[in-house]
C-alpha cells in the first residue's frame, strides 16, 4: 500500500510500524553523561561516551514516539527531540555542527583530520610531532569541547578558534 502496509489477498494486513528517528547524541539528566544513539529501523542502540553510571550500552525499541528499554520505564520523544522517560530521566538531544574534514593547526602547521559521529568528534594528527596523535571532543551547537583542553568555537568560515589561541584552519 502507499502507506507501507502489506495487504494480502486473504484480507490479512501487515501494518508497517512507524517509529521516530532518535539517532544522534544526548546528554542524560542527573549525571550529564553523553550518549550516542544509532538506529536501524525501529531498533535503537544507546552507547555511553563518558560517565560511569549504569550500563555502557543498551538497546531500545521505538514505536511511534514511544521508546521502550527492556525492564525499564518507557519514554516519549518530545517535540524538541528530547526523550523523557517515566522514571524522570531525560535524554536531552544535542544539536551540533558538523566539523568533519581536514584542518591545518596554526601552532605547527600540522594536518589534522576530524571524523564525527553524532556530536562526538575524533581528531587525528596526520603529520607533525606535537601533541596527541588521536584525541576527541564533544560538539554542541558551534562549540567544540575537547577532552581535557580549552574549548573552541566554529567560525563562519569553518575554522575552529580555541580559547588557548590555537586555530584549526579548515582545508577547503
């Protein structure tokens, strides 16, 4: 059928289950732990990026705007994308800019690539010898918050200017 249902000649109808897309990044209320959510069809997988409370990963089923985790209070997807569970826990949806690509670091002219999944960015130094080879950051809106380092802001031209004075110039 046009709506995705399957109608058999026998009269039996298999109704297509419709589910909200909850893929992305979230901050959990209470402990501010960051989670990424990947979704295939109506099956979602939550993975904790930081924090130590609760399971590091768990699955949930999405039906319409209902999010159901095995042996846990169900939740509802809110209009703003947050997920509010009956237990009172809220997973706040993070909106973030995409900073994936290649950059030249101002301090030593090293090439750095950034791969991003949800709101979690992974920095990899391609050449040069200064600093960590691999590091990560959380992107929230236009703010870039590296792990154990000064935050930065994404500029209109795509560069990232960190409070430390370091600039990552976007390679066009």
